[in-house]
């Protein structure tokens, strides 16, 4: 069956959302002015004052309304309300420019990209920096993961996009910062149970509160199990997250965090287009034969000391340590592994990582008011990686002989400085400069006849400047323009092989990018229409884009593909309509293309893994004090699967319905329950693509119509 061109008829909600966004400014001018929060909340419209939303991941905790960069803040309650709280993709569709695709494969991480950066990653997260309570979930080589994020204890998620992200170093597209709630009040205990389609089960327990001395604590644990939507896709994941906030003298505080993650998952792998069309729930033909699967475990500890030097200066010092281990069985055939230089079909990896961050912030009354910050980021990762044959005799899916043994070290040193100049009451200038240096070293301990020494080292460095100019049209409206340089190094995995010979692929260069954006943000403060909406135009020119070169027999090499361009438009709205309605809308148009052939004939082709159009429209109606009903529509145009653009996943639109109940059923008891149906109309579509898969198994099926339901009970001491 030929792939059908995407029809815009499923995207009718986009047209409505765009028309609404265009009318917001005029509507706000005619509505009576009433103080409001920049974000849509459930607070009644009559409330006189509401808090200002700050962006913690911007040094100096900038006001979101005046921040000279594209940013969204998603409250933890939005991630938790009427959701199973398993995947971040459940509730981040309302963030423009951010794509979070659920692979329905817990042996791989979510497919995450920001403004087109990160889409090429076939595992983990690339091109986007991740932080959890200030601790990087991204290694110094730019490879990260979201598996250790505990949704049930999140207070908020902050998403920064565009040039501003260059201030965080080795990432080109953006920054996602996850923050655990700061506990307050007496002890509170919560327990919950959720169930859903395909044997999904989630059990959770959380304790939070403050001691008489003001020390805050939160401890959250959960277990998730599923039989899997597809064959050979069962999973079992366990999470434990802890946070301790210790107040000190003079307003100082010490924050301690700990996290433990453990999971086992079968890997159904991708499907060819013919396989997906025949049966989207099947696994690949070799998944059972080789029993493809992955087990991982991670523990990490971190501490942050916030010190107030005086009324104008503060200091923050963070340090962390973590250990991550992974065992993965792949479906590489026996024949290629017989080659002396092959690394085998079983990956056994143990990784220790640590780092520190020092940030000083000062405010000065000079000719123009100045906020100055300076700091240093240090990261180090040591990885012991072994490879084994995935067979013993004629038995497959078991650990065989050793075929790879190496130690990889990656470290980064990043000093930075940032200044905010209040040029005039309505004008501000933000400037920043970061020098990022990343060092790679690999020591090969498996040297045999036909398999030479693959040891090697490489260094990459880049000076990353950023400048943003903003102007307040009114107390409720801000326009801004920003420009910056970013870069993205190859990961240690991408550097592991050459097409011929031994040693690290030191010919692989980092991707450099120059980005600019123009943005507008408005706070709406009427009685009937309240909230925040924004629009942004952006463009990014990159050189030395990293793409797959050759992929055969389980061995993939990479090369630089020359120049690319990403440009687009983002629209976003978070609104309260009257007292009982909330609306979330987002639309992203992204044109991402190769601009040079680099000898491969791909100039003018779309970058794979990216949709030109993404849209979300969600509405909640609080029709009674304890009851909420919601609807969400997610739509996407088609997605190319390879650099040559010869195969693509068709576009789609899906609808979800949900019902929630929350009430105090006794003086100290609160009951919350939900029920939801996703993909109400049982749309058969592809949820994500495996970019440039060597076996042309590009496609990972999304779930058909599915349901989930749960109950949560809280006792307040």
C-alpha cells in the first residue's frame, strides 16, 4: 500500500487554535483589567492577587512574562491530573516546539526533540539538556535519559528553547528542567493505584511534609508493570525519589536529593511499513528468536547549598554522584559476529558519573541597573563497556564469549558569565558567554588477531555567545529578539567505530549552530479571559550535522552531513475562560532540511524524524466543585524515516477524553479518582520512527484505543 500524503483535514483544531490566538490580544483590550497569574490555574477569577511565575532554570529566576526567550512552565498538577503518571509524553503536548513521542517500547527512552534537535537519536535523548532538581540527566557527551523522572513528585517542568539554551553548553535545541515539589505543612501520606489496557498497573506511595524545625521532606516510590501493547513488549519499572530541604541561618538552605531507578523491559523493535500495515501489534521477526530485552539500574545522590552573602549577592553550590548500569540483548545475527572485529550482540555497561556547579549572582546599581552572574560547570563520566556474543552454539538470546572490553572517559569544563542590563524602564538587554570544552578518551582492553587497538582520544571546544533584547509594550506585553551560537558534540557511542581500521572516529566533528528568534508574550487579565499566550519565529543554521553513515550487522558508523536549516513558528496559549473552563493550545510549524549534499545527494531533503506540523488543543470543564471533564486533540503531519526521504510515517490526529473527581471525604481524608480513554476513535498510526534504521524497520506502532483508571487517597496529619 503506498504511503498517503498527509491531509490537513485532521488538523482542523489547529486552524481554530490559530484563529483564537490571533484574537486574544484584541479581546484582552476590551476586558476589564483584573490581576491574574501568567499561567492558567483553577483559581477563581475574582481573586485579587496571584503570584508571579518565575523561571528557575534562568539564572536570577527571571519573570516568565519578561523572559527574553521562548519558555513554558508546566505545573506538576497538569502532569498528574487524570494520568497514569508513567510517561512524560502524557501531558507535555501543550508545549510548542517540543516533541515527545512514546515508542511503546520501555526498552528505549522516549523520543524527545526541541525545534528539530534530537530527533535522530535512536536511543536516549540527544541535542537537548535535561536536569532533575539541578542534577544533569545529560552526560558530558550530550547523551541523556528521562527514565529517572518521578512524575508523581514533580512540582513543575520548565522548557527553554532556542538561542538561550546555548548558555547550558553541549545542547543545541533546548533545556528541560524538572523540579521536585518543596514540601510544606504537616505530614501528608498519599497512596494510589492505577490500571489500564494491556495489563498496565501502577502502584504508588508518597510521604511529604515539614518538621517543627521547618525541615521539608518528600519521599515517593512507585512500581509500573505492563504486558505491552505489542508482542514481546512487557515491562517492569520501579522508582524511588527523595528530597530533603534543610533551612539554615540567614535564609540559607541545604537541599539533598536521592533517586533510584530499576527496570526490565522486552524490546519489540521496529517494523517495516509492510509489517506495520499487516499487524501493528506484532514484534519484529527476530525479537523472540534473540529474546531482545534490556535491564537498567541507576542510583544518584546530589546536594545544593544556597548561600545569601548579602542583600545583593548570593551563591549556589551543587555536587552530585551517580551510577548507572545496563544490560541489553540485541538481535544481531550470528554470522556478522564471527568477524574478528565485531563487538557482539550483548551490551554490558556500567557508568559512574559526577559533577559540580558553582553559580554566583549579584545585583548592582550602576549607570544602568545590572544583574551579573558567573559560574562553572564540571562533569565527568567513566564507562566500562563490554560486548558479548548473543549466542552459545545454536542457542540465541544468551550471553556468549567476550567480544569487546573498553573503558571510556568523557569530561567537560564549562565556565560561563551572564549579565542582564536594565537599559530603560521598558528595555532590557541580556548577554551571556560560555566556553564549553569536552574531552573524550577510550582505552581498549580487547585486542586480538583481526581486532586492533581501538583506543583513542579527542577534544572539542566552543565559545558560545548569546544576546537577547526585550521591550515591554505594556506591563502585560513583551517582545524580544535573541541570537546565539550552540554546539553538539558526537556521543562516545557515535565515535566508537570507523568504517575501516581501528580507533575512535576522531574525524567526526561537533555540530555548530547559529540561532535567532523573535518572540511576543502577552498576559491576559480580563474577567472572562485570563492567562498567557505567546508566539515565536525562529531559524537555525547548522554545519556538520551528524548523521548515520553505514549501518550493517549491528554496527553503525556516523559522519558529518554538511549544513542544515531549521526554521519555524510556534504558537501557545494557556487560558482560563470564565470560571470553569481551561484551554491549552499549541501549534508548531517546522521546516527542517539538509542544505548540502556532502556526497550523499540529500540536499533539499527534510530532516528525518520531524513533522512539519504539530498541534494540540485541550479543554477542561469544571462542571461541579469535585468534577472535571477534559478533552485533548493531538495532531501531526507525516514524518520522514530516513535521510533520503524514501519512507515516511503518515500523519494522524487522535482524541482523548478524561473524567476526574477530587473531594475531601472526611476532615483529614481526600479522595481523587480518574478515568480516561486515549485514541477514542481507534486511529491506527505510527507513534515514532527509528531514524535511518539499517534493517529498514523504521516504524514503532502507537497504541489503538486504550483506557486507564485510578484512585488516589490522601491523609493529612
